[in-house]
């Protein structure tokens, strides 16, 4: 090889090394943990794995749709969850078909229900919002790999209003906690609030299964946190009310942000099939129940109106 060729090869290797170093640094920015401990190595491996997964698929919902496409795949995933994340003897698990509901006013005073991780749904029909993307996913990954999947202080707000046709029917491997009801269908619950957290956690769990990472031995704290999932069943009168309450919850809390215009468009589009004919009435109801800083007014209202005015009618069905 000529001197010029050697120089070009050296330059390419230096460029690759710099790129690799930059990527490693970006992973560390997501997960700034002491890399000398065995646990931190696993934590950083999980962050890097989820980063690669997001780049390949866009987010955990898309990843799970690709990896768990059929009834058979759902059954295998459920079997894995049952074996690796069994029910804890220290908690009572609710497993009846209709989870006891709680009103919005009683959320702060009603004890949360403990359910097995296998009841949590993960496809796009589980929420009226669009699937979480790369940025929001990676913003939560570090918290979960460092602190575990914490739902005791902030339970998931789940719903059981999904269309039957959207639920993959997998036989329930558990009995019912209510003798008068059938057992709850695996992967059947949807979310009024909590789809992001649940999807990221399930994405991590499935990625570990696929890549032979044994969380029980390599990250026992995270594994234990997955065995006890706390939820509130938020039973709303309609899908429109679910969306309004979702937006209300999104405006609260340090981990949350106000629903943006694109998310509102996605939600309203989904509500068309549930009888919403006038998006302006949805906006008026939202403004009537929200604080002024979170109302859809001014530039936000103009942007929303323009999106619906310009979009073809076919896009709303």
C-alpha cells in the first residue's frame, strides 16, 4: 500500500475511534454511573442497548410490535415474564377480569392494586397518545436502570376500554382474584397515564431476554421492581374523558409535560371513531377544566385549527 493509502487508512481509523468515543460518551451522558462496578457495567449495557433499539425501531412500542407480533410470540413472552418475574409472596395480586375502579377524586386516598407485569399491554392501541419516541424513551431509561421501575409511589393509571379486536387473546396462566369473575386477560390493560413508563420497562425486559441478560442476578433491584406493579384503574365515562384526563395529568408532576399540539391531533384523530365530530368542542371542554397556562389558546389554538383545516378529511378517519 502507498504512503498516501496508509495515511488515508490511519485517518479513517482515527475517525472511527473518535466516532466510537463520541458514541460511548453519549451513552455515558445518558447514564453517568461509576463504570468500575459490575452493576454499573450492566446499567450502561442496558442504556446502550435501548439506545440502539430506539435507533433501529424508533421506540419501545415499535420494537415490541416487531419482536412480539403473533399470539405465539405473546405466549412465549408471557411465559418468560411468569418465570423470571414471579409474583411476590409479600403482596396480594389482583387478577380478576374487571379491576376495581377508582374515581379521579379518590386517587390520592385509595390504595393501589398490585398486578403481575404480564397484564400490561404494550401495543399502540393501549393509549390515545402516539407511541413514545427516541428522546422521551431515553429520558426515562436511565431512571429505570438506576432506580428500578418504581410504581408504588406513582401507580400507573390504567384503563380497560380497549376494543376487543385490538387485544391479542392469550390464555391466562393465573386464576382470578374474584371468584365471581374470569381471570384478567394477559397484556390487556391500556393506559390513561403510564404508557411511556410501561413500554420502556417492557422494552428493557424483552431486550434483556433476547440478549441473554439475566436481571435477577445482574441487576436484582430492577428485577424485583418488575415483580410488583401498582396501578389504579381509572374508569372514565368515555374515550373523550380519558383523553381529557390524560391531558390533565400530563400538566402535573416533575416527569411530565403538557401535551403538545401533535399529540392532541393524534388523540383527536383517534376519537373520531368514538363519536367526536367537532374538535372545537373538545378544545372548549379542555379549556374549561384546565388552568390558564395549560389552555389551548392563542398560537396553540391557531396552530391546531390550521392543522385540522388543511388536513384532508380522510386523515381524520
